């Protein structure tokens, strides 16, 4: 019966193209949106993941980096350094601001790092230096390209003209980028001489970051210490919380379009073969045999649609970065499982109505329906 | 092939079918009885609306009679539960339809194989069986053709192969020659006769086609849901024509009755037999 389903499906090429294409586009909507958000998530947590820190220390109850403000006193760094298991502490300043080139303003997170910082700086450099000195800045390569900036050019950050001495990679997302300046410049420009934003802590070899983080919270007042993994998790949660409603709505729309297309094509396909199903019943096929045909047809169409949609998504995710945009699409295994499951539900639901139709078929129609 | 203890393949006793109830009740078939023997071809004729389709549907257990019983090879099939009927239809009946009713997406081979697969035969064996039957019916070169690429006669032969593939004892044919030209119609009739006479299967045909009388052993006339007239057919031993016994010229010769289309054939028979 599976062969019959396969042949039925491929006999009408137009119907096949409509059903597979429709489902593919609907699933593409879900897959691509997931991939966009996964890309945004990955870019937003990129600095945390590549900071080199095992533990992030912030002001008490500040759980994430973006859209948050953390202020720690100077002495906090010394106190944290004294906690057992801590190898090194790197303070950083952080603020959301702009990179200004002429009249053009590019939203950016500005990181102020010590001139001799072992970590906390850009992790991939396209050209130039990887640490900024006084009067210098390292900006994202995409932003530089978009604004026509080259090494040695000046950009305005925090109201001051700084020379671009390095171009970094993977430091831009759909909405903003990261720029690195020296801690001294940051303090002068912002007037934050006695405070810092975060502490990047490296633990000693063999120490558990989670245990050391717990020790820091126990021994140093008014701070929150999280492992890098937890801190990145909190960051992702912020993105998810902000986008859940949108993703849910778009997913639902994609699901409903896929279901509508599939249900309509499977229904019309069954309707057009009503007489053939009736004849099979007359010859002795059981309803279950015929349900198999309809279900297999729906499943085959949806599977083809799924892989077609996935192929388009992968192609788009490959193409988009080549167009010089800051958008990155990442197809995650979780997204594949989600869309795969949605596809199965679409196949099952779309087969319901045709199955009811077949169940009600009178096999005697083969003698009557001339 | 099996048959019941009284030697019949199919026996229907006082079968009626009524539709609706009260003032809207319509009797499609009324108190019909019939026995069909192995190797016998029974042709049921009658005007449109006479109840032929209803009767055929009941014979094929596609429709339950309101009254009466239908026995197939000593099983009372009219009393079987709905869940048992698909198996009976698959294994005991072969159906042949006026418009062939082949699955348009499957090849000739697959159209036949699918029916025996439904009966539980493994795919490879089903395909071998189907190929052998189709080759026997002269379609060896057409195994992998879709129905749309076959002529009317070829389609009907595929349908006949499909009807035979599960080795049924009874073939039910609904207007098997209606969509065929005269030559192909004759071919199909010969094939049906072969199925009955050489393979010992019972064949019940519902048709308007007078030519089928030539191969029938009995012709029943159904009108207003009842059998009005029964004609028993015989073959003229001289010219080979099919003749109605009741109207034919006959002669008893050495303890047997012979039937002729005309006096001339009778005289020729007697002259050559002396």
C-alpha cells in the first residue's frame, strides 16, 4: 500500500509541487525564524562565550550583560582576587552607546578593557591589533566596511574621536556591534574612576567554576557570581523572553499554513480517487489498508516539504552572510526536532478528514456509480 | 476451488432487498433464488432498474439482503459480520467491472499484485504471481504499462487477471464487454468461458450484451426485482452456434438430446451420424 501512496503522490506532479512547495514554504517560515533568533542568540552571547572568563562577577542581582547595568566598586576586584581558587581577575567597563562616523550612528556595546588584559578583548581579529591603547578603538569589521572605515581612520565613541587600530570579526549582530576601547579612555570619557562594570574571573587549574562562584558570593558582599555557562544562559533567556510571543505567533502561522496546504491537497487527492478507494474496498481492502495509503501520502509530502524547506533555509543561511549583512542564521538541532515534530502533526491532522471520507465509502458504489 | 455439499458454488435462497421504510419503501429485489454450479456461466439480463446491480452487490457481499440467505461454498455469507467480509471478498470472489476500475497510478503488474498482497502474499511472490497470470493472458509485454497506455481490451484482461489472482471460486462480472468493441468483446467472452470451463470457476455476469448469451450456460431475465424467465443455452454441434434449448430444434440421439439452430443443421447432423 505504501507503493500505491508513493505512486499516487507522484502521478499528479502539479498537486505534488503545490503540496510539497506549500508545506516547504510554511516550514521554511518556522525554520528560518528559528535560525534568525538562534543566530541573534549566538551573536549576543558571543562576547560572553569568548571572553575567556570562567566566572562573571556583577553587581548583586544583575544576571546578564545586555540591557542591564552593573556597577562594582574598585575594591571588589581585590576582594574577589583573594577568594580561594581564583587565579586572575580582569575588570571591564561596559555601556551601550554608538560608533559615530560622520552623520552615521551605529549602535554598539562599548567595552573598556585594561591595556594589558589577558582576556575580555576581541577574539578574532581581521586586521590590526587585538588590544586598544589610549586614544584607540577596535571595531567590528562589518561596521567598518559599511561605514567605509579603514585602519587608522577616526571614529567617535562616547563623544571622543578615537583611531581605529583593529577590526574584529563575529562582534556584530542584527542590531548592534561591540567596540573595544582602553579602560583609561572609558573612565575619562564616562567619569567612572571608582567603579567598574564586571569582573572576568579565571579560576585556578582543577578548580570548579561553580564552586569558586559560590565562594565569591559567600565571601564578597553585594555581588552576583555566575559561571560563564550560567551567565550566557541568562543572556539567552533575555533574548527568548523578548521574542517568545513573536516566535510563537510566527510558528503558529507557519504551522497553520502548512496544515491548510497539506489538508487541502490530501483531501482533494483523496476526493479525486474516491472511486479507486471504493473499488479497493469492494475487492476486499480493509479501511486500515486505505488509511495507510492516505497517511503515507501525507507523511511523504510533509517529509519532502520538510527537507525542501530545510534545504532552502540552509541555502539562505549560507547566502546571507555573503551579502555583507550582520544577520546570521543558525539552524539548531532543537529547531529541527521542533519543526520535524510539527511536520508529523501536520501529516496526521491533514489525513484526518480524508480518512473519515474513506471510512464512509460504500464499496457497492463500484457497481452503481456509472 | 471448493463447493458446498449440494455441489453448488453459490446458492441464494428467497433473497429480497428493500430500501427505505413505510410509504417510501422500495423493493429492489424480491424473493430471488438461484444456484450456481462450479464451471457454470450464468448470465443475468434485464432492463435498467430491474434490480441487477442490487442483486450483484448482494452476491458480492457488498450489500446485505433484507431477507433470505446467500451461501458461498457452504458458508452463509449473508450472515457474516462486517469485519469478516473483506477477507471473503478478497479470497472467494473475483470482480470484473464495466469500466475496468484499474488504479491509474499503478502499472498492470502492480494492479494485479496489490490484490494478492492485500490477501497476505509477500510482495515478491505477489509480483511473480501477477506477472505469470498477465503473461498467460497475453500481456507479457505490457506488465509495466500504466492503464492509460493500455487499450480497452488490455485493461479488461488486466482486470480479469486481478479477479483471478487470489484463485476465487466465483467471478462476478458487471457488463464486462460494455466498453469494448465487438472483436475485443468476443475475446473477453472467450476468456470468461475458458475461466469457467477449464478452471472450473463459477461465473455470474450481469449484462445487456446479447452476445454473451453465446457463452452462457443459463440466461436469467430479471424484471421488477424478480426472475421472470430462465433460458438454458446449448451449442449447435454442427455450426457451433449458441442456441436457446427451449426454442431450438432438437433431436434425441443415442440417449442424449442435441439442439440445433435450424432444421438444416439437424438434418446434417442426422445424415453424418448414420
